C-alpha cells in the first residue's frame, strides 16, 4: 500500500483544459447555407468526441450562458489552459485553418502553435497560421480576460462547402487531432505549468 501511495505522490497532477463550445443553441454562430449545419451544432458534437479521446489531461466542457457569464464560468474552474471551439465563416470561398491567441501571451502563442500544427496536419486545408489578437479584436475579450492561456480554434470555414465536407469526412480524426494537441499542451510545463510560479 505504501508503494502505491508513493507512486501517486510522484505522479504529476493532471492538467485541466476548459473546452469551450463556442456560441449557444439560441445563438448558434455561423451556418453553412447548404446543409444548415451551425457552428454550435458542429462543435457540441465534436466536443464530446474530443473529451473521450484525451488521455492525459482532464477536460471540463463549458457552455456559454451569456457572453458576460462565460468569462466567470471559465475562470471559476481555475483551468490550466482553455480551448474554445469555433468555425470560421466568410462570404466567399475563404478556406483554411487558424488558431487565435492573446497577443501578449507567450504561453498562448506556444499553445496556439501546437494546436495549429495538429489541426492543419489532419485537415490539410490552407495553413492560415496562428493569429495574435488584441482585446478589441474579434475574440479578444475572451483571450485577454481569462486567467489561463486561452486559444480560439478556427479549424475550417463552415461557410465553405468543401471545408465543411473535409471536416465531416473524418470527425473522429479531427477529434483525435484536438485530443493529441490538448495532451501535448497539458504535458508542456512551459504552457500549462503557469500556476507553479
């Protein structure tokens, strides 16, 4: 029994990722004109697949009640890092994968690079890169006002039929890409170990 207790003491504590489902049922975000698939519907389903594939990090899914309450709900969890699930949208044929982070967060930038790599490697859409955001930019308030490093994932354009078809063709693979990125971020003390000092 002592050996088991010693083993538990030596194991690092699991990190907590707040997995935010962007938008909400009554305000579902962007929508694909052909299929009527919404950003919220896509990401709510995807979040459950991600949660079951993450192996080394604890996941707490977070739903937005209101924009104001979302920040408090996330911060109350005291997560080690945050991934907010979204889909891009544009009136045209824009395509590709990008991840947003707060421009002053070096940890956010490192985490964004990891998530971008995993999402782009899976989807093989145009690599739009990681994008720094200021508080006045779209998504900037969430990125700035959460206590932990925060990312907004925009893996594809839901407004683009080809992008959506690519994402839908292998949802399990997309969930696995997210899960692998979350475990890699959780295992990186430079990013997720910010509470230690």
